[in-house]
C-alpha cells in the first residue's frame, strides 16, 4: 500500500523502524553527508531541503556505494604493489617457462610486444609475466630492477629472469638445465637456447612453485584446464630433461595416440608418441615404454626446434612428415595430413594442462 494510506499510528511505527535503520547505517555516511529523515508526507534532509519519498533508499545506496568504492580503491593500491612483486599472483616461475614456450617460433621484431607481429626480448618477458598477473616495465634495463636478486646462475630456478650486458640490454627466461627461452636478435625467432654467457643480473619475480604463493580462486581457472593428463609426470620430467615444453609433449601424445601406450598405426608407428621402429632404435628407446617413448620424442622435438630456430610449425611438420620433406618444400610440406597435424597439436596445447 502507499504510505499516504497508512494510519497515523502505523506511520509512527514506520518512522520508528526507519529511524532504527538510519541509526545503524549512519556510520557509513561520509563526513559532512546528510542523513535523510522521513516524514509521513515527504522526506526532508537534516539541512531542511525537501526531497522525494525514495530519497532514503537512494541516499543509503549512494552511501554504501561510496564507502565500498573507497575501500576498493584502497585495496586496489596495495594489490597492485603485491602483483608487481609477484607475491600474490598464484603462479610460479615454472608457469612462466611453460607459457613462454608457447611463443616459440615468433619472429624477433625490435620493440615488438604483439606476438601476431613479432616480439623482442623484453616484449616476450613482459607478455608472459603480464598473463601471470605481473606488470613488468617495458625495457630490459628496467625489468632488471624488479623482484628478488639471485646471486648466481647455480642458484637460479625456472622462471627467473636472466639479464645480459652492462648496461643491461637483453633478457631471457631461465628454463632450467642451463637453458633459457628468449628472443635473441633481428633475423631470429623466439627459441630455447643454452645460456651462452654469465648473466650480469638475475632476478626472481615469481616463486619457484605455486605452493609458495596463494592459489587463485577456483572459479578463475578455465574449465579446459582442470582435468588430469595421463603420464603428466613423464611429460614434465622428460620435457625438463630435453628443454621442451611438457605441454607440447602431452599435446603430441594426445594427437598421435590419444594417450595410448600400446597404439600402433597402419604405417607401423608404435606407442604413446607413435615412433617408427627405426627412429626409436636410432634414439635408443623402446617406443612401447611410455617413459622411453616420451624421452625419444622430446629429444627429436628439441633437435627440430633448434634446427628451425624455434619454429613450432616446422618442428611439428618434421615430426609428422620427416625433416627431409620440410627441407624439400622449404617449410611445412603441402600434405593435407601434415598441415592438419600441425594445427591439431597446437590446438591440443590449449586443451591440456600439467
């Protein structure tokens, strides 16, 4: 019913109830704000100006909104500082390595920050860490001032940033095992390479493992990345051994055999990674043994990535059709099967999680 139809005694009860509510929320009002007082016919503020009957609800909403916004602004300031220090992103240095390898084969472009056009060394590190919740400065000499200083390469962990030259002019992401992911120079592509000289500065922006940082909310995790992957430990172990992305190895296994260690193709390829018997023999592995099969595939892919300056397309094409055909056609061979294979593996890389 309308408030105008309420009996005087009913109006008094309503006024008393509203007054109680006002007293509870009065503390929310900003300094100097007026708290509406409700009368039977209209509402007036404490300064005597007339307003509508809906003013109390509006003022209350505005007050709560204002207070909440102020609190949000305050926490946003401190949260940004934590993210810059890598203390609350919920990600680890290993995540940075894994993500960086998804850009293998992107051409070097000086000043490049867009992977669709090209990346330079600090463009790569900035892109990777930004996706992990850390905003790094644009150029390597400024990136070299972020995070915790690490004394030597022997103490470096995967995901640490390696800086070179004095003054600093180059940066790479340490992948472990004496290797790093970086965009070297004009005419090259993002690739995995040996740490070719002693870094002048090493900085740790993210913890070594995710358990060292608070986990992100469960709802923030993409659904496609919540399932388990068969042989995940093997992919991680052999990927680290060969300097190849474990996600790449898992994607190849998914595409080749649907994770079946006993799979055999009509052409005679065998096992989890579908190695031909002659290839497996040359690598010294048993293709039907999952650990050995992944080790052999990792060795093959690491060699192809090195041969093709980090080009993932060419490495996958060589894995499927052989390096002879890649050389013969000067790129991915024009075989429909091979072209589809390259796409399938890269799509699978977005679907598996380790």
